[in-house]
C-alpha cells in the first residue's frame, strides 16, 4: 500500500486492510465464498487491497437478513428513520477527508472531486432528514356523499442498488438515504472496479447501526461480478432495482426486472451537448465547456461530449478551447495542482484510442491531439491527453458515448438547427445553452427545446444539485434520483376511500339493490 498523499492513513481510518470481506449485512461480515476481487489504483497501478466476493449462497443469506430487517424498519416512524440518516450524515462529515481520498485513489478522480462526492452524500442525508417528515399524499373530494378519499405511500421493501465505478459512493447514497427514510432496506452491488469504497461506506453505516441497536439487514453489500447483479435483477424479493451504468447494461436489467413485474430505476448513458450562441459569455463558456469535458477525465455520465457552436463564433470558441487545453495539468489526482487524473483502467484507454481512430476514419479533424502519457508519474498506463475533434453530429462515433475526455466540435446556423442537433442522439441526460439572450434561453427550455432530463442555461452539463431530480430521457432510462419527488419511486402508492355514512352509494351512480 502506498503512503503517498496520506493514503495509508486514510485506509487505516476507514478500517480497510489488505484483504477485506465484501459481503455484509451491517455489523456482520460474511467470509464471502465468491471470487476474490483485487483493487488496483489507476493513479499508480498499485494494489490497494482485496475484497471477497459473494457466492449465490452468500447472496441468499444477505437477502434473508434484509427481509427480516424490512419487517422491523417499516414500522419505525419515518422521523425516527430520518434521525438515523442524520447520524449517518454526521459520521460522513467525520470521515469526509479519508473517504474522499479513497474515492480519488481507487477511482482516479481529483481529490477535490472525491471530497465533492462525499459532500453529495452529506447533502442527500440532510435532504432525506427533512423528507422524513414530508412523505405526504393528497386528499381528493369524493363524488359520493359522506366519503373521503386520499392517497398514502407505504414502504416498498428491499431496494437493490447496482452502481457504476465513476461515482463509487454518491450514487449509492442518493438511493440509500431516500430508501431508508421511506422505510426500505438496501442491498448494494457495487462496481467490481471500486470495491473498497463500498466496504468503507458499509463500515461507516455499521457504526450508526450499532449505536442505535438496529437489526442487521438495513444496509447490505454483495460485492461480485455481473453474476451477482443477475441474481438481484431476477429476484422477486427485490421489488425495486436501481441501476447505474451503460445503456447495454440497462437493457438487460430493465428487461429482466420487467419480466417479473418489478420496478427499475435506470440511470444510463449520456451524450451531452452545449449549444453556444453568438450572445454567449465566452469566458464562462470556455470554463464550463473545458471542465465539462475533462472533469473526472471525461468519465461522468454528464460529461460534455459535444459543443454545437454558431458558425459566426466557431473559430473564436475553437481557439479559446485549444488555448485552455494547453494549460491543463495531467497527473496524480491527489495532487491538487493537477486538473486531470487517469482513466479507470486499460480497457478504458483502449476505448479512448479506438474512438480517436474512428472519428478520423469518418472524416473528423483532430485539433487537439490525444494519446497515452508515458514516463515518470504515468507508470499505470491509464493517463491520457484530453482531445478535441471537429466532427459531424451524424458520425457513428459521435452518436455513441465514449467514457473518456474527447470533445467534438460542430457548427450550426440557426437555433432550431442547433436544438435538433442537440436532440439528435439516442441519449437524453444533460444539456446546456450558453447565451445572454432571454428568448434563446426560454426556447431551449420550452417544449420545443431540449429533450433531456436536465437542461441548463449558462452553466455546463456536468454537476447536479441535490435538490433537483437527477436523470434523463430516451435511452438514458427515464429514472430519477436525488431531490424533488424522486422519493416516490422508493414507495408504493395506495388510494384509500372511507365511507362514514350509513349507506353504500356506488361510484358512477350505479344502482345495485338486494
């Protein structure tokens, strides 16, 4: 284990060792009879630690505990459930630096982004605490005299969470904090690329459970490969599966869960664009586009993939971006002077290189050359240069999401054309327009504008606040997590009608007498 940048201290604080159990029901850690998962850091290529995976038998043990825990947890008053989540948020504040450092080292994002991800966990806990006193339904006037109608929400059951490597802790917490206050219990299948982050989160949560004498099974982890995910998606004991990942993965999960009439919350790929109009503030535009494209080394589902630039300012914007990219510092993400860290692994590097070759084959023009960095500090082979290419929106490679720092530039003539280009991909996650023209902004946000789940004005495509629902349309999956009324997916709705009269009038005026 490395001692650089305080990694060893962070691992010790989080209770991680050379070999860790990756199967837990809370305070109880199972041996884990599945395959051993080795976690290598993309930062320096070193082995961080090993995690035992779940066998099918382990998985079933976990589900049995989760079922028992749900029967208890759903009867705990929601504000009391919120108090437990509040305490979890306090614990996260205590572990913020250590967990943020682990996120950075195991995933490869900058330390500031790692801290920001833990802050998202804290924020959603705060949101969920308030929500625990607001799980409200509606009342409706009945068409029948002396009747009352209303709706209420009940706890759903076991929530299965399948998370991706790029946000190894925040997305789990988006789901878990809301599910907990809704009276649900959670079983988490993390990405096998970042298993230690899940173990660390479970250990932090377990402290809260122990302090409150809570039963096992409220929060469970089942590390493993895709086979563990298959067990979860096919399991009727899991009424909701929340899955984050690729469109390919989402098709499989969505179909399997639907086959058993379960519910799925899908957060899949993005192919996000910024429209830049002649009335854009170009200083803001340059910063927003550059960070959106290179932040997390282009491995956010909300990363900026396409810039749709008005032809009158195209060359100006292009020159600004080329100049900005020359200032980027690429290296160890724990060094806060660096802007860009590594890709997650060698497979990601190969996908990046293949995409650059493909855009050239289709006629694109590379204006900021990419490539893999070598030499001191780049021994892991996962550091690449952020690249910019001039391309057309209909190129096959542009139509697909490449999880890497490749930015495509293209021209437009009028705003309707730009919006059509923005919408002209199968993904529908995030979008943005840079303009100081109110009419342009309002058109972009109108029913004739962006077809994405997120549409921003004068900010980039990446970054989302806890208060708003996060998710996208089309092949992004249609799921919504985090704020607003996203909590409703974690509960079951029930409509109630109470007759307090001495008669039994039927709906729609139907007469039935004996």
